[in-house]
C-alpha cells in the first residue's frame, strides 16, 4: 500500500471549495445505511451540493442483518427518498463489498477515461473489516490523477456501555509475521470497551506492551474515560502515546514511527481499537512499512444473549483523509 499524497482534509473547507468549483470532476459516493443515527449525517451535509447526476453517482451500502434495528428503517427511508439505491451485504463480507465498489469505480474510469475522478467513502457506520479493506482496494484501481476521500463523522457516546462480553476470535488483517522472532511487542489501541481490552491482554499475555489512545479526542471527558476504563493496562504498559483523531496524517505517522522503532527489537503486533480513524491507521501500518514481523490483528466482538446494537448520534465534527491512486 503506497498511500500516495496522504493528506488530512478539513471537511468544511473541502465542502465549500468543491461545491463552488467549476472544474468538471466525476464523483462517486459510497455511504452506509446502518442502525446508527449518524449514518446519514455526512450525506445530509453534502447531498444538496452534489445531488445525483452524470457527475455525481451515489451508492449506499447496507447490512443484510439488523435491518429493523434502531435507526436502520429511517436511514433506509432517507436514502430511498434521495433516490439512492441500497445494496445489502453481510457485515463480515469484506470481499463482496470490495468487489462491488471496485466494479463501480472501474466502470466509471472506463466511461470517463479523460476525466478526473474522486471517490468519497463515509465510513462512520461501517464495520472495520469493510473500511480497512476498502481503502487499499480503491487506491489500487484509481489513477494517480484521481483521489479517494474517507470521511468520519465523530459520534456521541454519553451513557453508552458496549454490550459485549469480550471477543470471539482474532484474525490477521495485514502484514507477515516472522518465523522465529527474538522478541514481540504488542501495540494496543484503547477505546471505551471496559471488558474487551483486558480480555485480549489476558489471552495474548504480552511481555512488552505499548498502548495508544485518541488525544485530542472528540471531547476531553472522552479522553479521561479511556484512561479510567483502561487504567490497569496503562499501568503495565512500557510506553503510552497519543494520536489525534482530528489529524489522520499525524496520527498515522506517529503510529508508524513507534511501530518502526519497536520493530528493531523483534516482531510488532498491532491490536487496534478505539475511534475508527485510529483503527484504520493502525490497520494500514504493516502494509505501508512492508517489513516482515509487523502485523495487525482484528478482533471479532463476541455475540452473547445480551449483545445488541448501539446507537451513535453525530457529534458534529467530520474528519477526512485523502490519498491519490496508484495506477
């Protein structure tokens, strides 16, 4: 993964400049109809300026399950009212989602070979296996003159307790482990889940633990909550560092730097959690550094009788990143 021309994008500035530009750009939009109320927030902010046309093609991705949960029916109604078709996929079908998005982009490139193309993905309500997979898929099928934008609408988590009893399994998302590492360092991303991080720690039993968390975060009290909820892990960590949720470029660079430093001691295993931008950043590090012994593990949430959907309302802030294509 090259991540050519990686930039953090100011949403308000981009929206103002793009809406007022007279440059003819073909834009492809991929949004999500999920069960969170923030699922439509980004679309509400940009739709009027980029309503469906020859130059603006909208696609909505939905889930085959949880179609009646929380805000999913109202989100479906919103997109249907905007004449945006919804294509449903299983939440764990990263391959199917990737093929669908790739096909839409390749058709657009073939149809408009001389036009500049922008691909916009609102990953605020996407499962991590979708958005972490998609950015590489899109980068590989657009040209150097095209760009892909990933947008994240920050959420409000007041009073939310995640309905999880830990995790069910690990999967290797990116990178290649070495055969006989002389040492292993685990880099944990920390979030609000009171149980899962401790459960992962007990299973992996890292001898060398490094932790990171979002700071600045959405709100100062959220940062304090992460410290409080994860105080046991923070107490035994060899190093704790922060990454800003508002600046993807800086956050990604910081995680890369720490990973590279510890890779000289042996293998590095990243276990990302917390806000989606930091999960995405940590998931992309192994392929970007392209060094054996650096991997990213994704952890599947455990489904229990008490498991359920959690609504996340929009906090108002929107954070963006952008890279150019590799073709």
